[in-house]
C-alpha cells in the first residue's frame, strides 16, 4: 500500500482520537456490556445489543485510525524549502480572476479536508490545479460551472 500524505496537525489529531478511543470510549463500552450482561437474558436485552453495536463501531474506528497512521507520510510544511512553490501542506492565497474574490486554502490530506476551515484535499480539483505552480502564476481549475482562473498571490509555509 502506498503512503498517504498527512500534515503534522492531522496526524496529531488522529493520535488524540485514537488515544481517546482506547483509554476512554473502549473501557466505558466494556463496562456497559458487563452491566447489561448482569441483567440476565441477552436475547431481549436492548442495552446489551446497543453496547455491543457501539463496541463494534469503536473497534472499527480504532482499526481505521491505526491503518491510516501506519500508511501515513507525515509532512511538516515548516521544514520544507520556502521557494514560493505550491506543495502539499502549504497555505495558498489566491484571487479569482473573474470575480476578484480573494481566497485562502491549505492543501491537506483527504482525511483532513474541511472546506468550512478552507482546508482542501490534495486530490480536489483546486489543489491539483495549484500544485507545482508559483506565486504570480495563474491556475486553471476545471469546475462543473466551467474553467475558473485563480491567480496565486502568496504561498505560505505555516
């Protein structure tokens, strides 16, 4: 399996969630299962079935996070050479050529993407159009509404 890029912040967030699941959520659900078992007949015990279902979700998420972390290529953007080129992890300030709107995006891994916080996936059309470009270049983004031209104003390695 190939390595998947992730930012340092994204990896830390996954590690925190994994720790919470293993040290908080998992023991709580095990306790809930034990308590529900103590009530007797398991066939008609809704609490037991709900706790077992919750345990399945927790165990699945733990396996998912562990797999993501084992296949992660953690990239510290602050350690990269600051040459004004758009690469994974950078924050890019762009201006829409048509409307003049200025936007700022951070290019992150697929699991970290959050458009509300201007964090776009490396595999998104905008990120793919920006990668490899430099400050002052114009990137053509193929969108459902047609071609959008974004001028790169600034590339920040933060």
